[in-house]
């Protein structure tokens, strides 16, 4: 049985994925306040780290959605990316837990993304948003094909929050279990290499989630072809 985490020992009535989610939010808010109060034209230390990630997610949104919509959705994508990254890194600290290794946390991020891009798709295109579900051929002669494409696209959209949730949850859970098992079998040598791999997986999974969210939004606000 897995040993209780530090916060679970202090707050036994609160699920670890909830308490560590609060901690992740507190860390990000605290880091933002520290950087804001010590802004410098020549960034260093924490400001340099935060600006690196800020530029990463800004370039991600601008390159995939376009400059106009990219700046609009940049706060959302940047927040998602930094939050997931912070949660992922928590799983690498002994006595801590990664909130993203729980399906409730990953679903709570993926489901809002689904509703946001559907909302903006309807807001931008109105009734014409349905063109995104009808495939490339739109003609009275291709009506059966359009109906088939509609249901295929509908199912594809409905499974997106599920795949977003399960992908992140599965990778974080697998990383967590591997660290525990190898920590028991080889407590000195092997976990060091796995921790390095864990850092890489944490960064990649945060980026992949943010990238997919960006692509879903980009697909919703662009013209259906």
C-alpha cells in the first residue's frame, strides 16, 4: 500500500489530488507575485524561468491560432500549461503527489477546454459552425456522405475530453508507479535515471496537453473547409 503523502497526513479529510491542486495554484500565484514585484529589464532567476515558459506558450498559441486569436487565448493556454507542469513536477518530490495522476484533475481541465472551443466555434461562425462537422464535400448529391461525416465528427469531438484526460492521467500514473517500484527494488541508482526521465515526461505531457487544446480551439475558430 502506498504511503500517505505529507499533505494527506496534515489534511486527512481532503483527497490528495485536491490538496495538491491547491498547493500548485498557491505556488503559481506566489511565483507570479514575486516576479511582478521584482521585474527587471534584464531577467534573472525566477523571472527568467517564468518568461521562458510565457514565451513558449505565447509562441504556441500565435503559431497555431494566429496573432489575433492567439493573444486572446494565450492566458488560457499559458495557465493550463503552467498548472499541469507544476502538478506533474510535484509527483517527482518524495512525500508529494501529482494531482494529474488522478482522473478527476485531468478531467476538470479537459472538459472546460471542450466547452470553451465549442462556445467560441458557435460564437464566431453561428449556425455555419456545423460546416466543421460535414466534411469537405457539401452537395445535395453527397447528402448521405455528409450525414455520415457529421456523426463521425460528432463522436470525434465528444471523445476529445476523454482522450485528453486519460492521456495525461495514464502517463502520470505510470510514471508514479514506476518511481515507486524501482525505488523499492534499487533505491540508490535506478531512481536517479527514472527521475530524469520523469522530468522529461512531465514537460512533454504538459506541452502536449496545451498543444492539443490550442489545436482544438484553432480548429473551432477557423473557417470550415
